[in-house]
């Protein structure tokens, strides 16, 4: 029975870490957004910063909570009901994570390379033709 209590404690610790990450992350995301607003005086930029940073925090929290559910299910007495509950929880959290990732990036993961790839290549090509001041010997 010591093992069961140990793994229940571990599962509870994962849950506390997941919820704490979201709570602390929310405060940090607000701080980052306020700092962005102070620097740019743009509400749109501050709001986008808040959405992106808090979205990332929620994704992290969801991943930790899925780990807690996995520990809880793997260490409990095996039953079909527990397995189905875990599958449903993981499915719901995966859909939430997927939709949050699309919301943060503004594009589906399989289309991300099509959207960001040309920009990265264009910046690389633009920078490749220019010599850096250190390379050319100018201060």
C-alpha cells in the first residue's frame, strides 16, 4: 500500500504543479503584456502579447495535467472504465491544446511551414548579401 500512496502523492503533485503553472503564468503574462503596452503604447500589441504568452502557459499546464492523469491511471487498479476516462480526458485536453496552438500561431501546424518558411528564407537571403561591419573591418 505504500506504493499506492506514493503514486497518489506524485499524481497530486503533478496536478498542483499544473494548476500553479497556469496561475503563476497568468500573472507573468499580465506583467509581460503591461510591459509591452508601456513600451509600445499599443493596446493591440499588448493584447496579442497577453494572448500568446497566456496561451503558452495554458498549453504547459494542460501537458502537466495530462501527465498527472497518466500517473493516476497507470498506478491504479486496471479497469476498462479508468482507461476510457483517461482516453476521454486526454482527447479533450489534446483538442484544447491543438486549438490553443492554432489560436496562438494563427495557422494550423501542418501549414506553419508554408506561412513562415518564405519569410525566413527572405530574411536569410536579404541578410546573406550584406557584409557585417565586423567582417568588412569597419567599426
